[in-house]
């Protein structure tokens, strides 16, 4: 049907309730639903929620927004001159993000096709967003096919986005523009973007599951006598011992439509321990975080009488058996320990400890995976402060949520605010340490917010009273801040507030304590697993672009393939292939090779070689004397 025929059909339906047989089935069904919702055709615009309500929705659906960000930005650039805009909504049809032609975005405000506008069929009648939600499939609505007359000036194409794990509706991607810009290809673009977002979400889920299992493996020796259930942040079971799985599946609160623990998905993550305790009073909880957020939890089902102990440094409840666990004879090193056998790293640690004792701001530079957070945690311990260590991933802080995330909000400050409010990350670090990771990736607009905090260390919660805080500040970055300052991406006045002490951690391949790092990491992953010196030497000559983090992940893989708790060179070679060049199997030979390599790179400069390697000049001379055939 052309637009004139649709107009006649619409008037007939409005006046007499009769649906034309020639009308598209999706449009006819949506008109009928709109009428059942008692939407009137003269409704001029969609409802618009207050700013505080919009903040709550954007915060709640941060994962969806992050997954859609790159697709929206690239598509928004494509649509900037196409008289169209791209929209992302949450599962209620509330618009949380827009990109595209600025003129169209501005025109959309007339009907509240903007941030905070609610576009379900119950709110504004037939439209692509609402119809896609109702029918759970891609939908295109053009001009007079809209139910409300004012909205008939628009054309839109929308596709629902579903959770890759369980198919739950997460939101909608929509392309909208004036009715005269109708393009049948808009639906194909929306579908493509929707598929991309679901793919990013699926990858994020896989990464979270990998991190959860790695965390579980690192602590399994402590829970050898306990049954465990590993859950992701949606409450889905990732791994469970056989008995634990039978226990949770046998409890009706853990089962919903055949999906174990789905009831947790509707509960805020920080309320999980309380809810699980109500159902499983003998269980304890280990909440698992990555750099920026909670990613899951491990439920421990204890079979013997236990005594509760609270570890206030990690804010994680743990329970200790009245009898020693089976493998307690080999205690595991602290996961947050920092290895510093290398002379250059030892010098760095001494500086950090001195600055921490005086509460001087510290900036830690270094490539990804070099141990910046572990050094920051060491600084916190060295400071002697009794408060918490609070890590913040600056690159993951959305601009619209930063003040609430950092400074918190008071109870009742907006509709849907959490009971008791939220104290915010800065207040959480009061009396302790605030660790600002990836500080070089913080958006410029947020740097002003941080500078304001550093001026007087006063927090201003949304809807609450100002309060002073006592915070030790440690920052870290893998970015070149001097270059970022020249390019206008980082404020020089902020840098000067952060780097009272500035240190740079060396790459793993430049350190002389590779063997100590291996033994430390292996002790944290599996204390009962052993590795030969020849195998360590094999690993030491590899490049390790991901530094200590990459080495840790690789060692975790080796423990899974270990035979009788033993990692040998043959098993390593089978998993990752031979080393890049032949090694004698001696760590002394490897370290000698490093000295000779740096000596060559510095054109024979003894002092510079010693400085780069963090060793004495006498050590360099001794190595050169052992190789008299070397030229130069």
C-alpha cells in the first residue's frame, strides 16, 4: 500500500475500528495493540523521564551501551549527512543514546525522540521501537503507518537486541528520520548493527567466563574440601561441582524455566550474598571483580561446621573450617603480592614505599600487564592505612555517570535510587587508597571533575551534603602522557597533581627476576604444581608482549595440562611450540644474553647498559670478560 492508501486505512480504523485486509500484518497488529493500550491518536509526543531517572536507566544498562558504543559512533558518522539518526533504547523502550545528523536529532526533540523519551507502544502507539519490542523481530514503520498523527512525520526501522546467553530482550537499535527520507535499506543497517552489538556482548560474556574460571582455579586449593558453584554476573552457572549443582537445582528459587539461578539476574549484584544466605544459610560468597566492575561470584557450600571471618581489606566474606583443609600444608602466596628481585624494580619499590608512607601522590607508568595495579596495592600496604584499596578504571567511566560513580548519591535523590543511596568510589576509599587506572584514557571533560576533587578532597553526592575525605592517591597509565598533553588529550595541570613521584615499571623481558616471577605466579595459581628450571629458561627467552599478565595466563593453562602436578618442557612445547631460538637451559646464559644484547643496542656504553638492566657496571664488565671473542 502507498502512503495515501495507508492514510485511508488509518482513518477507517480510527473511526470504526475496522482493519484493512491490504494493510501490512505487523502494522495492523500494532494499531490494534495501540488501541488496546488506550493510546489516543492526538498524543503529540512520547513521555520524557526526568534527568535523574534517565541517569538510573543509563547506569543500569551500561553493559549494553558499552557494547553498542563503537557501532553507534561509526554508524552515526555515516548518518551524519543522511538526514537520519541512530537510536539505542533499553528494554522498556527508553532512549539512552543517539548518534547521527545533528539537525534530525534536534528535530526529534519536538516529539521527545531524544534521551529520556519512552517509545513503547503503550507510551506513544505504533512506532518501530515499540513494535520491535512487542513482536521481538525487526520492524520498519513509515509515515502514516504510525498510530499517532504527530509521529506520522517520521519514518523508522528498528531491531531488538537479545542477551546471547538466554535470549532476554536487552534493548532496541533504531534508525529514524523525516518521513520523506524513507529508505528500505535502513532496516538492513539496523539489523547489521544489532547483530554486531550481540556479537560484542557474546565476546564480553566469554571473556568474563574465562576470568571467572581463572579466578576459581587460582583459589581452588583453598576450597579443596568444599563444593562450589561459579556464577556469572547474570546469575548463570559457569561451573559447578556435581554435588553443588544438584543442591542449587534442587532448590526452587534457583530454577526458572530450566535456567539455574536466573532469579539472581533481577537482583542488584551487591545484594547477592544476602539473598543466597536466605536460601543456603551454610554457604559463603566470593565476589569476583575485574578492573572496573563485578563479573560474577563463587558460592561455597560447606559440609563441615565453620566459623565466619570477615576480610575487611577485600570486603569479601570468607569462612574458615574448624579443621584444617586437606591441602593447607602448602599455603598460597598473596595474589596481590609484588615480586621485586630485579635491582631496578627494587629501587622503584623503595621509592614507592617512601612516598606511600608520606601519602604523596604516585604515578606508575608501564606497558599493559607489567604489574601496575600490584605495585599500587603494595603502595597501599606500605602506607599503613586501614581503609580500603579502591581501584577505578578511568577509561570505563561514562561521562554522563562519572559524578554519581565517583561521589555517590543520597537516598531518594531520584526515582529508583537504591535504598540508603550510594557512597561513591571516592568515599569508599576514605581512610584508604584510591587507585586511578588507565588515567591517560580519561576523557578531557572528566579530568576537570578530578581536578576539582584534588583541590580540596571534598565529595558532593547527588542530593547529599558535602563531606571531606582522607584519600591516598595512586594513578597508573600505559599511555604517553607528554604526547597526550601536546595533542590536547590530557591536562598538564592534572599531571603535575598526580606525579609527585613518578616511576616506570620495566617490561617482563627486561627484568632479571623472571624465575622468581614464575614461581610466585605458579604458587598463586596452584601451590602443588612444580616446574623445571629448563622449562623456565624456555619461557624466559620468549617475547611476552602481554608481560606478567600474559605469563600468568599461560602458566594457568600449563597447570591444567600438568601430569601429577608437574609442568615439564615437553608439555610446554606441545602447547606453545619451541622457543624462538635455542637456549642452553640455563637462566645464567639467558641473563648473559640479555646483557650482551643491551650492550650492543647501546653501542658499547657500559653505564647505559647497566642503567637499562638495573645492574652494576661491574656485573656488565664481568659478563663481557666471559665472552672475550665479542668485538667492541
